[in-house]
C-alpha cells in the first residue's frame, strides 16, 4: 500500500489489483459508455453515476459524514496507555538512531533494557522488530472493543467503493484515480471483469 493511501487514503480491500494488467482499460470502456463527454484532459477520475446494476463513485477527498471519526476522536481523548505500560518507556527512549541508522547499537543499548523490564524476549534474530507497537496494558483490548462496536455507516463516502457491481456485490476501491493502489473485494480475472463491464454497459441501453 502506498504511504499516502495508508495515512490519508480510503482505499482498502482484500485483493490488490496489479497496475497495467487490463483492468484500467475496462473501466475506461465503461466511462466512455456512460459519460462520453466527460472532461478527462488531465487525469481520469470517472464521473459519479448510479443505476440498478452498477455505481461509480470518484475518489472522495472529504471527511467522514456518519459520525464515526468524531466517535474515534472522543475515544482517543478518553483512553491512553497505563503508566506502567511498555509504550510509556518506549516513548521516553532516545531514538536518535533514526538519524545515524545504527539500529543494532540502539537496540542493544537503549531498547534491550526496556524489553527485559517488561519480560520480552531478546534472543531471536532482529528481536526488536515491531518494537513500536508493543503494549502491556489493556489499551489494545479497549481499542478492539471500540472497533467491534463502532463502524462507518455503509453510506459514508469515506468507505464507499469507487466501483460497485450490484448483482454480485463485486467492488473496487482506488486511491485518487483508477486504478492507483486499488483493491477488489473478490478476486476475479481481467476476462471476468470485462464480462462485468459488458453487463454494466448493457444496463445503459
């Protein structure tokens, strides 16, 4: 996943779509069919469209509209790692190694005592991998509980798929424009996708 998408984007999914494998051409064929006069002089984004068979929703640049993000912010303000958690010691640790990249020295001299204090193993090769996300309090359990009880509404534009084929629920989400850092929820071939596009185009008649 691209860094920009990871931090700022909404594109997520189970199966990544490789670039330059034919899926883009099929989408462009659909765009040509339902919006032949669109302005795509700089970059193809697709035009917002929906009928009974499919929908196209261009990449959404805005904020959550269903209240989930506000709930998450409130949870974040009311929850933090306990004073005895590993995360507290880790956040206080000198991480100037990021500048000189002497990871081994930093791990042995700075991180190892913290690991030992909290009972973590330091004998495996590259034992420090994942050091930034370890936790020894109930913070992670509380976060998982929040996630299980709170979700974006299915109509929230931050999670709405950019392409949806309604008969099967097949969907694609992309980052900024098709099909940059894109993902599909069911794994299908280009040939199968072409058949879906045929049916979408037929639905325009």
